[in-house]
């Protein structure tokens, strides 16, 4: 099929590349000329495992190209909108200016036989509003939310765990078009749910709200464990055996971050307030508060371990991205902890396999090093806040020879506590000592 993808950020670049790999003829469109130049050269402007090879193969095949010219969409019949919906600067609501601009850019180039497909995460009611503008051209609108996990985005696009189509009643044509787009995934048995606009919009935000709630629940239990001497990791193991609960996303630590969960639950509560149903999701405000509290808990632990003051003490912070296998530092708990300690007077030295450049652009006041051994050397305290494999696999005996004081705070409860204690370290976890 001939496909256009408007918005070539994280979602759009991955989607465009994957669609081309599956055999479609794809053009990626974005207003950022520098980004387009990098993508056209086969260089992703962000880190995502597997994407460089996919991008190179797709552009070399001739099935994928990139441009800043919105008129290039006229050669396609299926138009994905994959722009960002960040939190507004003055509130919690989603900023829809980029979605509206994307639709405005498409309108002159679409008509009968064309299908516009929204992939951006938007407040419920957005698709219905946009549909009237799209239908005025003779085209159709569908909403097809994304469920990408950073670090696994390529696989999640090529072989998704489910497909959701939001369409107007009786719009069998859009369903048929999306079935053709996703023929590969459907052939593998991927579940497909065809529903209305509102339900499709709610699927993504409610999924993220549920995951955020589960993470904050176990972090709330960590607070109780810290007050009682219980071990939250063993608690999670025990309750996770209940099939109704499950063990996934029951890992206590410094909390969630990134460009999706925090802003999506805030936008969800803002939209619910607009609908007069704010009470229904009022609990999400506490979910958010618990999550942010865990960052402060790490800072408080660090201060306590250094005798009540961090001023002038070297603190090695392992990780700045919000999760491993990503260079994304948006709303990163790790970076938040580092910045907070720096503000309290600590000599913070941060390291990360992929996120240093992005972190430095946001917080140049921190000291960054590429080598984890350099970060550890002479440190009075070590804090692991992003569970990269290279940090989980550190040799505690070798690391002990580098630091000034062998004290580590495991902000992700990911290290082998017995091994670190056995190597002479003072170990502090989250809700487990």
C-alpha cells in the first residue's frame, strides 16, 4: 500500500520503517529538516534497538523516504498521524496543537478513497472532532492507538500484541484498509478489536493508567515495608502468584517516568475533569504522587547514608534514562534524583550507556562520564537508578576497590543483595531492608 506517516519522532519513525519493511511504499513527513536529513541518511535521531538496521534496509530498498514537504502525502492513500501530544506548559492536559497541525497539513492532499489513521495518544473525543474535518474532503478517519514499549518498539510494531481499530459505525472500508496494512500481524494471529472512536482512544490511556497504578501500588507497599521491616520484593513474589494479580509490573523502586505514563495519566485526569467525571479517576492523582514520592525517598536515603548532608560528597549515579535500552530522559526518575542531589550540594557524577547527550542538554550542571569505573572512582555513595544490564552485572568486589565508601542504594531492587553485602558493601534497597 502507499502510506504517509506525518510525524517522524519516536513513534512515527519506527512505524514508517516497519511498514516499509513489511512491503508498503512509505513516505515520512516532518517539519524538522534536521531530523528528516538524519532519517534519510539512515541515522535515527534517538536510540532504539534494531531501528538503525531496519531504517537502513527500508531506505535502501526504495520503499521508504523522508521529506518536509506535506504535499508528498498526495501520492499515498493511507495517512498515519503519529505526532506527539505532550503535557501543556500550564496544566496537565494534552497539548493537541501538533495533532491539529498534522490534520491541517493533510487536508489539501486527501480525498475520496483516502483513509487518515490516528496513532497519537489523544484525549477521548478528539477523533470525533477531527472526523468531521476529514470527511469534508471525502476521506475517512480511523483511530489506531499504538502500544509501543521503548526498547522493544520495532518488534511491537511488526508483531503487536493486539490491534485496535476505532471507526465510525458502518465504516467497513477503513477496517478493510487497516486489515491490508496489518496483513502480516493478522496472519500471525494478532487479536483485532474493532470499536468506536471513544473506546479506541480510551484503550491506550486506560492501559497506561492501569500499569501506572500497579507500579505505584507496589511502591506504596514499599513505604509500608520500610516502616515495618518487611521485604517488598518477597511480598511482590507472594502476591504475584495470584493469577488475578500477576508478577509483572510489581517491581518496587524509584518509580516510572518517560514520555508516556506520567503525561498520559495527568491528561486522563484533566479530560475526566472536563467531562465532569473527575471523581472516577481521582485515584490517579495519588498514583502520580506516590510515584514522585519514591524519587524523594532515594534522595532522603542518600542524605541519611552520608550522615545528614550530601554537601561536597561525591555521588555516582548509574543511569540517567527513565528505563534501560533507551536514550529517553523525559520525566526520568534517575535524572530527577541526580539533579536533586546536585541542588543539595553533592558532587554528582552521572553515567549512562545511551542517555548522556540528552541529559546534558537538559541539565548541563551535572558532571557526566561515559565510563562507569570513572563514575565509581572515589565515590562516597553509589546509586543505581536505571537498571541497564552493565550495571546489574557489575562485579561488587571489583567495584569496591574503586570507591571511597562502599555504600550503594539500589533504586530498582535489581542487584543481588547477598553478593554485594558479601563483598563488603552496605546495601540499601527500596522497601526491603
